[in-house]
C-alpha cells in the first residue's frame, strides 16, 4: 500500500484527480470505478476542469459506481445516479450509456447484483477504482462484519452510516435502509485502487485501517491485500499516524510539514 499525504483537502483531491486523469490519458478506453460522497466531490470538480481547460477526453471511457440506494429511482435528488450525472457525467464528454450504477429499483435485487457483476466482467474488469471511507471503515457500502471476498450484494446500512448520510436527505427518515454495493471481493479484483480520505473526522478510522491486518470488523483493511493500492490523505486525516509503525505501507510523499 502506498501512502501520500497532502497539506489540505483541496490538494489531496487534486492529486487523486491527477492520478485518474493520467490513467485516462494513457488509456482512453479505461474502465473507471467511481464513488460518491463529500470527499470525492472536489475530485470530480477537478476532472471537469481538466476536461474543459485541458481537453481531458472521456469519450471512450467506461465507468462503474460502487453503490446505489435501494428504492431510489435515478431521478431522485439523493440517488447516486443523480449525484454522478450532476457532478461528472453530464459535465464532461462521457457517453451516458457507458456509465453504470446498480439499479436500486430493480424488481429482483439479487438478479440485479448478479447482472452488475457480469457487466463489470464483460467490460474486462475495473482498471482504477476510486474509494472514500466511512467513519466505521466501510468502503462502498460494505459495513463492518462484511465478508472480505463478498461480491455485489444488498447491504443493510449500519446506524453509523445512516447517521452519517441521512443529513443529506431533506427528510432524514427518508434515507433508505439498504443499498446495493460492490463487494469487498469485487473491489479487491480492481487492477488499481485509490482511497481518498480528508478531514479530522476520518483520522481515527484511517489510523485503524492502516495499522490493522485485514479484518471484517474494518472493511477497508481488505486493501492491505491489494497489490496496487494508493491512499491519499490530507494532514487532518493523517493526524493520528505520527510516530506509528505502518507495516506494509510505503510513505511515498509527505507534503504535510
Ligand atoms: C459512496 C461510498 C462510500 C463513501 C463514504 C465516505 O459511493 O462508496 O463508501 O465513500 O461513505 O463518504 P464521505 O466522503 O461523504 O465522507
């Protein structure tokens, strides 16, 4: 696992966007794995800027998102399809037909999970997967207790995740109790992973993730088993790492001090 620390959230997000942009420029038919949430919003803003100002070309790129709420139609303002359309897909020259999220309104959710896995496989697999991390260590919506080799499945959301995300709903009690998420095994199969965490509220879970061996109690620890994973942090998210031994973690850049 490679670790890069930036002084602030903006430069950490720009570094993540730069990695994605370089990969896309080198391989225009890249299969990108995408995440939603507050942490990655500035990454998408930077990618849009790179498209508008530097002609970053998404026309042949294909995308797969990690997750989608069960029961929210694409046009719902809190659906992850809506988030992606607004923040990235409709702002760059991506073909909407090349963008994929699980369908949380599918009548048969188990069949939808299988279909999503097949679609990823048919695309040749995900080249570069962007990840955020929940305060309980979830990646995608793989909550604590998740099987480390799980595939795309329906996940009941934990109380922590509901508390973290319900603030984004106009009526917080309208937040769905379940989501479809890529599994930890699906994420581990991506050729490259890029985890971005910013802000002091992520410092504790980052310390636990980077110091713990893989355990279902902290789903993000599965990334220790990944052969090509980069973690980008800002100083606030890295603030509990000082003086710690981080086995298996190579500190590439520390622009913090
Ligand atoms: C959403 C997802 C989640 C978020 C995580 C962090 O697609 O994959 O794992 O990345 O909940 O969310 P923020 O960035 O809002 O703290």
